[in-house]
C-alpha cells in the first residue's frame, strides 16, 4: 500500500540560481515528485556542490538519480524507476 495513494505523478523542473535554492529539490523528492534539475545557471563550483547535496538527500530518501547532461540531473523518489533507452535517442 502506497503512503501517498491519492497523489498523481508529478515532474518538477528546477533551474536554481544559487545553492540556497537547491533544498527545494530535496523537498520535492521527499513529497514523491520527480525533479529535473538544471544547474547550468550556477557557477561550476556551486553547481557541483549543489548536485552533491541533492544527490545525498535523494540517496537518504532511497531515491534514484541519473545524470542527463553536463549540469542536468534527474532525481526520482523511491518507487519511481529510471530507465535509459539502451539504443540512445540518436538512433531514432
């Protein structure tokens, strides 16, 4: 039995400008939302720190992560499976 039976699946797109804004991504995953996090608007060192912070929080929540690009990440809560197309998108 799901802890959140009435909540529909939701994907949240986030593009924080500073480290102070990334806690919202962990809160969203805790609320069973999948987060697409684009850190390209941040300085490189702050983006790395932010990615590490969110990854740690999502790990603690038994969630998953997938790096989609240089500074783009997908974070999913427990129970949401992330799968990659083995052929890749370029073969379409």
